């Protein structure tokens, strides 16, 4: 079975041309669109639907940087063990604790400015982490990139919590 990159005829790299991905996705979707299978057998319609579903899944994976990084690691034999492997460098864990504390304080004080500052810090760290992971992946260093992907997952979770708190504070 071909991988997501092969499906769209793209190189298996972190750095991809999003325009080429979009065009390849539209091309694949055009080939398996239900309108093209109106007079087909049920089996042919089912196969076309499976291809359309697979193309959607592949597109969503490759379009999102974190998902693309995770997919590349797994494609290259790195088991991220996201459920069981929570070991992270001490400095990263300390930073996480500081951000969690700041988030709690901003929540308690309903401090929008503190929340915006925290949001900016975390998103800046996420962006830097993505650049680092991208370089590691494109250099073939999948083990270290895997560690970075796990860190990125922590960052994504904090970003989601911050976004949720923004929503709560704006409602009140």
C-alpha cells in the first residue's frame, strides 16, 4: 500500500509545497468523485468511496505540520509511544510547569493581557519546535524528531487550553 506522499506524488519530506499538495489532492479527488461513478457497479462505487476517504485522510495528515511530522516519524520506524512515553528533558518540563502556573493565574484573575502574553510565548515555542523538527526530519534524524513531536503535542495541548480560556473570558 502506498504512503500518503506517494498517493500525491510528493517527496516524503517535512518541507512540502502546500500548493502542490492542494493540486494533487484535487486531482485525486477528481478521479474518484462520486459523479464519475454514477453508472458504475456497487463494487466500483465502494472502491471509489474508499479512495476518496483515503485521499481525505492523507490530505489532512500532510497539510497539518504536526500530523505530517508524526506521520514521517512513524513511516520511518519511530514509534512515538505517545500514550506510554512521557519522558521529556527537564528544562522542557520546567517550562511546561511555568506555563501551567501562568495559565492558572490568568484564569483565576481573568487576566486577558497575561493570557495573550502566554499565548504568544507558547505559539512562538511551537513555531520554533516545528522548524527544529522539520530540519531533523529532512536530515533523516527521525529519533530526535520523534522527541520533538512529543514535545509539540504538549505545546498543542496548552494552546488548546489557552484558546478555550480565551473563549470563556470573552463570553463574560
